[in-house]
């Protein structure tokens, strides 16, 4: 394996140095162990070297929710400081076009890093556990659906009785 080549901490699939995430499992890539003694050659390599191998096992699990991309990246930075790699996913149920930085994100970490990540985020008062259904957008949608249902009922009653 060439020096500086990146490898996936979860599946060990090697990747070229210009890749950031594993093509198979979306994990942030880390530098192959063989180049341990070299100085980081880029900011990305410096990030990759912070990852603690203990926190890279298992499948991805959700550890926290973020309100948007910027907040999610802030959470990722905090986790990385503790050696925990993470990746972001759009929270399901929110259809925001991909090019927009808006919309909530799920912060995903390897299963072995979940407890450590949770501790970091609890300490920083960042973990929010409210289910998606309680977010304002979902509440508004619920009210709209209720109004539509009542409207349909009224129309149906009108045609039945008329
Ligand atoms: Zn992988």
C-alpha cells in the first residue's frame, strides 16, 4: 500500500488519498497504519490521524440529531477531538434538496464509539433526544393534515346530506 493511502476504519477497504469517505460504508477514512510516523501532509490527514481505532468497530448508529449541516459539523468536530469518527445523514422525513445546507441531520458513529460519543455530547449539553415528530415542522404538518381531514369530512357530509 502506498504511503499516505487512506483506509476505511470499518471495512479496511483502501482508498486513494483524495477520497474523504469510504465508498462502501460512508465512514471517514483514516491513514493506513504503515504511515504512522510521517507528519500529516494535509489537514485531512491530520483529521484522520486523530481517529481512535477503538471507536471504529461495528455498524453506524445514530448518536445525536443536529438542526442543520453547520451544527452537525460542529458536533463532528467535537467527537473527532475525542478520537471518534462520525458521518452525517439527512434525518428521514425531511425532503430538503441535497444542495441545501438546511434540514436536520443525524450524526452517525460506529457502534463501538456510541457510548463515548454520547458522553462527550452529554457533557457539552448537545444531545437532544426529542423525536422528530415534536419538531416545529412536523407539528405544522400535523395541523395541516388535520385541517385537510376536517375539510374533506365537511365536503363529504355536504354531498351526503345535500
Ligand atoms: Zn468502509
